[in-house]
């Protein structure tokens, strides 16, 4: 039986007051459940508000959307893993496609951020995924596995086994297009095989999430696909009742 993981990536949405209102509604719709993990990734300025709202809910956790790879220093506008941990974060997204394709983050930088997360005691959700051009050239597995190996290049096998992986095809993020369950399973199976190579039997237990235009209508089918252990959700996580419906799937 799966213990699914549901992660809400709010991106650049939800000011602190909005987040508090959202969480009050969500908590009313979603009673405590221990058979699944629910994660929230608010903006850095909203993090503390969400941490406060979930302080009595051990079934809910909060993370940050990004960190710098250095532990401290003269990096105006950045946040370190240590600062995030001190503010109440327990997870961090690493290598999200928008960090890669909008802000130019490289595979190597993603790996440094994953290592920084480990030093600070944060759990990394390692994001991988191909563009439409790469998919059409038949390079999906090559790209995804290159990104995964670069992301874990600076951490130990036991630390890899304690991470999460999210497959997000870039062509499906915010476009309304979603990989079929068969498409998702093929890539998730390739990721699972790579995790076994990297960590041995421990790789079987690493949650692999799917992300990319996930909504209430397709969540159940995606979760039923082989090797899909959870969902990383963007726009569909911004409305409390809708998000509660997805996490109850």
C-alpha cells in the first residue's frame, strides 16, 4: 500500500494573510490523516505564516522553494538552507524547472543546493524533467537521469535514500498538458532503476512524485500508475477546497 506524498508549490502566490486564510479553510476541509504526507511550499516571505498554521498538525509539513548553496555570506536576496531550517522549513525544492529555465540554474548548482540542504537537515525534493524539444528527440530518459545524477553528486547513498524525486516534464507545467499515466510510469521506472543503482535496495523506498498540470480530475489516475508515489501540484493547490480534494485522493 502506497503512503502517497502531496506537495503544493505555491510559486509566487499567497501573501502571509492570504496563506493564513487559505490554511484555515484547508484545515477545516482536511482532518488529520496519517496515511499520507502533505507538504506546502510557500514563498519565503510567507513561510513563517504557514509554519504557524500547521504547528499542531504532525501530518503536514512546510518547505521552501529555493535555497542558495552557500551556508551564509554576501548574497543579497538569497536564503540559505540554515536560515530556512531556522524559520521552520523541513523540505526544499531543488532544481525546479522554473529555477533551471527561467533563472538559468545549472545541474551543478542544483547538486550544490541539495548538498547544502543535507548539511542543514532539510529534505530535498529533487525536480527533474525534459523540455518538449528534448522529448521529441527521444532524449527524455537521458536528460532526466543526467539531472538526477548531478543533483545527488555531492551526497552519500544514505542521504539520497532520504530524499524525494519529482518528475516534472517541462512541457506539461502550467500548459494544461499532462503526461499520460503510461508516459509517467515509463520515466518513473527509469528513475527508480537509477535510484537502485545509486543506493541499492534503499532506492525502492524513495518517493517519486509526478508534477505537471495535475488537477482534481486526473490525480487519481496518476496516483494509480506504477511507480507514481505522489504529486507535486502548482496552480491546482492555490484554492483550499480544491487542494483538500486532491490530497484526499
